[in-house]
C-alpha cells in the first residue's frame, strides 16, 4: 500500500528543547511517539497510512534526529511530559497517543502521568517487563554495560550491524557523535526506569488502550503484553502474526490496520 500524503516539518519549543515535528493528514489528531534509538523517520511508512484517516503528528524525541536535548539526559518521564507539552503547543484536543516500542511505553506513561488528556492510547511493542529487576541484567547485556556502568557503542554496533544500526545511522544527522550519545543516554534511561510492574500501577490508566504485540517479538513476549491487557482497566489486545520487534516499522500494514480499526471505534 502506498500513500501520496506529504508531511510538513517545523520546530516547536517544548520544555527547553527544540523538537522537530511533522504533520500530515486531516481529522482527529494522533500524536505518534517514535521508537527508541532512532527518530520519527521510523514511521515514514506507517504515518501516511494513518494519515488517510487522521491528522498524524510525528516528532523526534529530545536528543534524537533533528531535536535538541539541552539537559543531556533522557528519561521516559521527560519524554512523556514533552509529548504532553507538544500536544498543548499544537492545541491538540484529547489526541490519540501511541507508538511502537519506546513509543508504546511512553503512551502508557502518558496515560498515567497525564490522565484525561488522551482520547485513547496505542501501546505497541511494549509491556510490563522493562521495569522489573529480572530484565535489568538482560538490558545491561544488550547494551554491553560494563562494571563501570558505561555502555559500549562499538560492541553494540557490531552486534546489530544488520538490524537496527543502519536505521540508527540514517536517523541522526549529527553523525557518529549523535547516535553514540543517543545510545549512551538511552542505555542509562532503560536501566534506571522503574516501569509499571504491578496491577495497581496499570489500573491508574483510565484511557482506553489497544495493546499490540508481534507473536515473534524478541524483546516483548506475548505473555507480557497479555498481562498488561488483563491489568489495564479498559483494553483490547491485538497480536500481529509473524511480526518481530522491528517489523511493524519496516512493514507496518498490519499494525496500521489494527490501529485504524481500533481508533474508528473510539
């Protein structure tokens, strides 16, 4: 499926950072939050599909892509508050908020930190595991974090040379220095994040939620997404057949279909 809808880009000042923002389409607004380590360019195939029905707003999270990060650190909480402030700056009235991977996790945080602000949440490729103590050693291993607490970008780049690294390099116009900075700050964010690990925390989210996971996701087990679905007060679950963690970015047709179906009912 192809789309001819074009995006327009501009900068919006939010919480001390300058965020690069693109919009396309018309109708009810969707604030689409990017996955981690890359930029909103990860949605270059998804956004036009959604823009056939909605006003789609994508943006580079602080420090990523063409956005600045004066504070020099990253956190899910900051990203979430940036998304809420951006919605205010663009005068988005109760937008749909969602995304894939980190975008899905930030959608969850949006529901918890800014209740009543979202019409519905799209929680794609995210779950309850990232904040647990059991997952922290896996995150440290994935980012090659040494005993000194510093992540190793060269080891990561060698291990993921054929998967996420080409997208990371394309996403960051600041070149090697920028993607390495994003990598280091992201690794620290993942390891520090407390997440949502209890039913009581999930129950704080009163917005309707669509939980989406690929049945071949290497990082988010279907069981984790299923637990989240059971714990959220108002949720639906969609499982994408044959989908790895990265596939909804390169081949987003199924993700777009389940998202549009859900949003049209909310």
